[in-house]
């Protein structure tokens, strides 16, 4: 089976577009279509349905994707192992980060890592915790750093960094001058919730459960898919929310937002390295994992 065609197939699957896949693979759209036509003819199955502008994988396409990613990862691992045998460390690493580690922790760590490994190319994918863990599970990513553990015996979670969640309010909110609020006061203010799949949301709900607080009591007025969106919504006085201290550090410093302690509520959480139990690790992936573990206490 032609690995180049599998590479093109995977790009279409991931980008949901023939044209964007062509741009990523430096190929014209007719060439991309020809690769898929040959692949479908060889396998005697249809791999994609074209629904207007949207490209949707068929069930056969979904099955092939998992195998194709493993084949491409094995090719990459073989190349990296041979490079290491020749005394070099080079190659590509596809790494995932949930919102907070992806935006506020991993970029600086990657920068310091590449000082010693200049020939390694790292692609950082940022999505919510659930999407990153699913991509590691499916083989689309070799490893990820996420804000919550998911129950799956195929995945391994190793604690890396600590984080603090805080109740964030606008500077002119009635709680802004308070030294703290009680947990039972939280339902009195409009609340902005992160989306399902967010590690911040999962951790917050777990903390509420441990404290005996029913999150259904919250007056949820909006649900937003990013920390940045919630941060801006708090400034616009849409409501209050619980966010990572790292994400609003600048706003706190310049007094654009305030954080209020909640009595009796411990809002410490952890970030985890997530890997697949059954898949071998590439030399580049192992080098980055070793680096993360060596720097697990820094978190910056």
C-alpha cells in the first residue's frame, strides 16, 4: 500500500477538506483526488462522502484511518531510530496540549527543548482535554498534556504540573472588593461554563462534588469553547467563571480582572502526560517525554 497515498488520505481525514489537504501536502487538488481514487480502487471501498463543501469519512474511512496513522507513525519511528543509530536526533513529533498547557506551558518548554534538539520539528495541536486524549487513543498524536484524567485502560496518565483554578470576576463586580465568598453564594451570580470535554470543566465539577456542592445550582448563562472567550465575557460583565490562574495572570496584574477565594474550596488541579499503553514510543517522542519529566517541577 502506497504510504504517500495514505499520508494524503490522513490529511483529508484530519482537515475535512481536499483543498486544505492539498495545501498541507504541497499537492494540487486534482492530484489529491487522484491519490484517493487510486486508494479507493485498490481497497474496493469508498473512503469519503462529499456533502457539499464538507468531506465526511465513511465507516471504511474511519477504520482505515487508525491503521494508516499507525503505519505512518511506524515509518517515522524507523527513520528516527536510524538517525539515532548514526548519532543524530531528528524527525517530527506530533504533540497535543489541552487549552491551558497548550497555550501557557508547552510553548516555552518546546523552545528550551529545541535548543538541544534543533533538527526536531514539533507540531503542537491545541484542543480540549477530551479531543487530545481521543487523538492519542486513535494514534493521531503520540502524546499529549491535558488537564484531567479520562477513564480508559488503554491510556496512561502521569502527573506533570500543578495549576490553580480561581473564581474570576470583573473589577466592578459586587464581589470584587470581597476578601472571599462562601461556596453557597456562588449561585447568586450569572456563571459562564467551559464546554463539555474541557479539563477545566471536568476538574471544577469534580471539586464541587468533593465539596458536596451541586453544580446544577449554578445560574449558567453561557457556555463557551475557550478560556479566551470566557475571559473576554467576564470583562464584558456577562458573568463570573472559574478559570486557570495562568490564563488570567496578565489581567490580574493589570487589574482588568479580580480573583476571589471561595471559602472551603480547594481549587488546585494537575496537568498530566497522556500516552497510549500499547504503542511503542518513537525516539523523538521518548526524548521529549524524558525532558518533560525532568522539568515537571518547573511548569513554565
